[in-house]
């Protein structure tokens, strides 16, 4: 790290990881504690204070591992799977867009039900969280792209054309796929958190801020006479 600002951005990224996992876990107690710990570290650094000896010691002892995080975060993927298959069934059951006019294909308007919009919002929240933990993971990126495609239909009240429907195949996802990719993602998170803790524990000790001597104002001197 070349500067405090760069380290603050690095810390913020890992604070974000903790908060995403906390949300995916539906406020699991362990991840709530991790979120609070990372918030404490953030508050310290952003206010220009280097880690205390106690904070450094805690960071050196900290060892996140997939075996601990996986069962806490996995329930979110189980809920996501149900939403994905329900949304796929809805997309498959949509009536075909009708009519042509003047040689141009016309997409029929369609107001999508509130319960579908609610399911889509929930699926998007979890897919965005999983994608943010490891943006290189292809499965979660693909799921997010397909859900965003469906969100385009609902935002614009469209009955999608066949080509647009073909972009959505979220019903093919299995729990086994989600489990495998979740473990891969959490492995990436754990390695990154380990690197962060090592850097945080060895963060250089900053010189104390210089004391500023204040001279009394002229009228204060007169009052003191």
C-alpha cells in the first residue's frame, strides 16, 4: 500500500465482503460480529488512527475458513434456487407477444404481477451479493445478467420477444452447482481476508499528531491584566 487512502479503500472492500456475507446469512451471529469488527477497523483507519496492539493481535489470530462460512451463507443459495425456478416457470408461461405493424415487430405491453416483481427483487439482491464477493465467478455473473434481463421486462412492462426469452435459462441451475460455486467464492474471500489481516496487523505505526500551540487573542490578554 502506498498511502492511507489506498489502504482505506482496501479496508472498505473487505468491510463490504463482511456486510454482504452478513446479509446473505440473514444476520448470522458470527457474521454480525465480523461486520462490527471490520466496522471498528474502518472507523479507526478513516479517523487517522493506526491499529492498537490489541487490534493487531486480534487480526493475527483471525483465520476465516470456508468450512465456517459456507453453512452460514448457504441458506441464501437455497432460497435463491427456489426463486430462480419460480421465475423461470413464470417466463415460460408468458403469452407470446403478438401483432406486427408496417413490417415492424411490436412487443405487447404486459404489467407483471407484484408477486413476480417481489420474487425478482429478492433474487436480484442475493445474486448481486454473491457476484460482489467474487466478480470473476462465471455462474453468479451469468445469473445476475439473466435476472437483470428479466428486470428490464418488468421495468418497461414488456411481454418479451422470443429472442429475449431465450436469454433467460435460470431454471437450469441446480443446488449442486450453487454449492460448488459458493465454496469457490468463499475460498477467494478467505484468501483475501487473510491477506488483509496480515497487512492490517503489520500496518506502520504513525507518528502522533503534532501539538498546536495557541496564542491568546489580544482581548484575552487585556482581560487578564
